[in-house]
C-alpha cells in the first residue's frame, strides 16, 4: 500500500517494485520505469467517478507491461488506474487501441469487458505526463484464487463460457487486419461508409466510431522488435499480412535479435535464405479452410488472473480483463488453448478420454499426485477442443491448421518448405495434362543443400535439448524473462549460479568452450 501523506513515497509508483530479475535486471527495470505525476493521478481518479478525494492506493498488479493501481475514495467507491510501461508497445497506439477494443467488446458484442471512465493515450497532453486508463474495478474474484479448490463440473462450466466468448469473437469478421481504434485516434481518415466487419448473422456493418489501424500484436514489439522500422499495417489481404510477418523476421535477423531461452542454430545468411524462400510460396501455404483466415479480435493470453468469477457462484464468469494488444488477426494465427488451461506435460494423441498411467496404483503418493494433475490438465485440454468442435468448428480447425510453415520458425523452415514441394500439385492444382502442377514449384534444392538443411535442423534440435537441460539444472525459471519475487530472489539467484556451474561442468570440455557457452547463454550476466 502507498502512504499518501509521505512525499518520499511519491516516486515509488513510477518504479517497478513487485519483483526482481535474475539477469539483465538493470535493463528490465529501465523498460518498466515510467515517470508520472502521482498526485495528479489521485485527483483524476477521484474526479472520474465524482468522489471528493482518494484516501487509499494499492498497487494491485505489476505485470510484464503495465502498472495497475486500485484507488479507494472518501465515499468508499473504488476505481482502477492502468499505466503502460515503456515496453508495452508503441506510444499512443497501444493505449488508444485497448480503450477502443474494450468499448467495442462491451457495447457492441456485449462481452464482460471493463467500463472505461477516463483515459489519455498521448503523454504530452496528459495531466499525468503519461498515458493512462481509468476504469471500473472489475466485480467478482480472480479465477486464480478459486481454480484449485472448485469442483470439476464448475471448471467445465467456466470452460464452456470461455468457448462461447471465443465463438462470439470469431463470428465478428473484420474487413482488414490490424488493431481496433476510434477513428479520431488514427492519422488517416476514412470513409464512414467503408465496411468495418461482418457480424454473426452476415450483416455488413459500417461504423462512424471504429476503424482498423496498425497492429499492436506482441510479435511486432517484444524482444526488441518495437525498435525496428517495419510494416505494422493495417493490411487489406492475408497475403500482405504474412508478407509483413516474413519481412519482420528478416529485419530481426539483420539486426541480430533473438528469442530468450532459444538457441541460435543458423547463421545470418541462412536465415535470410529460408525467409526469402518462404516469401516465394507464402500465398500458397495458407490453411485450406478459408474460414480460418477470417480477421477477428482475440484475447491472446487468457490467464486465470484475467478471468473474474462470481464469489457466490465461482462457476459463473463475470468479467474478462487485459485486452491490451488484442489484434484483428487471422484465426489460424491466434486461436489456441487458453492460457488458464495450461499444464505441464504432453498433449494427448487424440480427443478420447485421457487415461491415468496403467501403473498408477503402484506409484508412490507424490507420483500419483503428479499423475492426477497431468490427467486433469489433459482432460480439460481435450474437453476444450471437443467443445470448440461442437460450438465453433472454425476455431477447432484454426487450431489444427497451426502446423503450416510460418516465417517466425526459420530453424525448421526449409524442411517444412520441402514438405510443401511434395504436396505442390495438390496445393495449386494440376494443369491440362492432369499430371503436372498448374505452376512449377518455385524452390529447388540440391542434394547438398538438403543435407545441410537437415544438419542445421538437427543442430537446432540439439540446442533446444541443451537449453531445456540448462533450465532443468537451474530449477528457477518461473517467469519467461527471469523474473522472481523479491522474497525468492536470493534463493533463486543461488540456484541459477549453482545450476549454471553444473551445466557448464557437464557440457564444456575446455575453458574455451566454457567461455563460448557463457557468451551464448542469454540468461547469465
């Protein structure tokens, strides 16, 4: 809690205080420091809901991209303030799109998104000197707090409501690809008679209020991508979009960006070669089911902390929050098992009943506990897919179509493109003779190139295994970027150091190799 009568505390809200990082800590803290006028925020929060003054402030969340404060007023009313960190996305666009998206979801699609009281997406015009959103405090309780204690049937009811929400999102098909905004927040003005979306019953809808503009999808901003001069859309066709994704990955390769916790298996020129070859066939390797190409809004990271349920009936969903960076993208690019259903373990081979291990009765209590947890996770995973198949087959098909070649997976891209070559006649159709493809496959690889591609893919797979071994050795990777709680920092740092020593003692065969490993590991300062 922040003490409002202590001037020394007034700079703390600008800083990240609810955790630490095991590596790159200075950089991580810097990209989450956003200076703003805390006193002005208190006044704005009170005036937004007609209260006299704010008497209590609680920093309720400090996630990857935002700071969230709960304000309690002198009359007992409460309001939430959300301020994006510098790493949240492009200034103005990220906040402007989030506000418009919540408005559209709440007032057009009648989905349980929060009501916005006041906001500013332009820091230079804001009385805080920063972007902000003031919104209602979501009613109910966070699903995280009850998920482990509620019964299986209650979990199924929650799952069904999420599937229905996704059905309604998927049924609203936008005419272009990007992110949703108010028209007045975009630099280019458009004709209000232009098509915005087609609704669930097939009506073509124009809008005086909303418009699709540049994307705020995380894949265009995370891991340093936000600094690149790349195409952010909007895109009129899916071919334009997938081309922009490939060009994005080419720009990533050119400046040497990389994903944390992922090995580098290909030199720069090989990456460019793979991505260039992908561009030659990109329009032809999209999923066959055109319905999965539809542009729809989606919640791309639906954790249990984003779902609120009724305390009196915890199987009833009353709200869904955190629509920041929601984008209008093809369903096959974003549909997938919601994050609140994630579990540790393999995906079932089919949609049948997930079994317990045949030797379950012979297991010790700890092994049985783990087996039951896996069984619950796999059961809910299968049930989610079955419900999708029953309620919205397009979403189910979109999930199945995610094995198509994609430009952001270039270590194995050439192997996938060779598979495309084998199916080329089926993809483009056959010519008049009835035996040859209507158009020749645009890629040709020599035997030596194929051997080298397979060798590169094998090296990459070995790198993944080594990275997984390193993670297992350290035992402290609870957060993607190495973030841990303040309480756990010393213990986790010690485990990281000890795990790194174990890994290097096992894998490094010389001092020189040890030095090279230390350079390669992105999570060792």
